[in-house]
C-alpha cells in the first residue's frame, strides 16, 4: 500500500492483477523486479514511481486477492438455504479453487502466510484479517443453523467454528501439498459429518 500518496500513473487493477499472478506462481522471494517489469509491462522506474517497492506492490496484490476471496467466501455463507449446503458450497469452492487450474497454486494468502508471515508484519496482518472475517461469517452461519434446528443447541458455536476453520485451512494446505482431489472431497464430507 502506498503510504506516501504517490500519483498513480497506470491502471492499478491491471498492474496489480499481473503482479498477483506472478507472486502467486513464484512466491515473494523468487519474484525479481525484472520479472515484475516483464509481467506487468512497466519499466523499473515506472514500477517504483507507482508502487514504491516490490514489497508495496506485493501488499497491493495480497490485498486485492484478499478482497476478492473473502467477498466470495462470506457471500456463500450468507446465501439463503440450509446451513449445511452453505458450508458444503464453501468447501466445494475451496476444492475447485485449489484444483481447477493447471498450475494448482492453492490459495495465495495461505502461501504468503507460510512463506513470510513470521517475518513480514504486512502479510501477518492481512492473513489475520482474512481469517477473522471468515471466522465471523462462520459464527453467524452456525448460530443461524442452531436457531433453525439444523445444528444441535448442545453444540457450542465457537467449538464448531474452530473445527471447521482447522479442517478448512488444513484441507487447503493438503490440497497443494498432496494434489489428491478424492482425499479432499472425503475430508470435506468428514468435516460436515462432524458438525451436523
């Protein structure tokens, strides 16, 4: 994020999307400024004038990915219909995201967190924000399920949210590491069975 209010000379979205694709494929460390220039179509001077540094462009790319992803995930949980169907839709979406393109890169934010969160406060902050927003949406969905009688009142909402979150993020890491879609589907079903 540009902290100095630099003028934007380029169409931000196109440049950020191009950088996002490159960071997603290569990770932060393996992504050179030369690679970014080639991929975005900007010269080195233009890139630095517009974004300040490789890291600021990385933050912008992660922020864009976060905004698009969290909007899609929260929307699924807020849809009408049975809560089980909403949770299944979220799990199915994650599996589709992780296996649908030939590069099978997984989730950019999870990848970034695994690569850099311990030493990069910006990555840590963005990932935490993403997780917190998803957790809040899950909390609301599960409370709705308890009110409608779909989920037992005896079950504690924070416990169910923790169960789902742990399985969801574990699933996403395993999807990239193991590349086994059948196993991912089994894990998703087991997660739902544990809740309902």
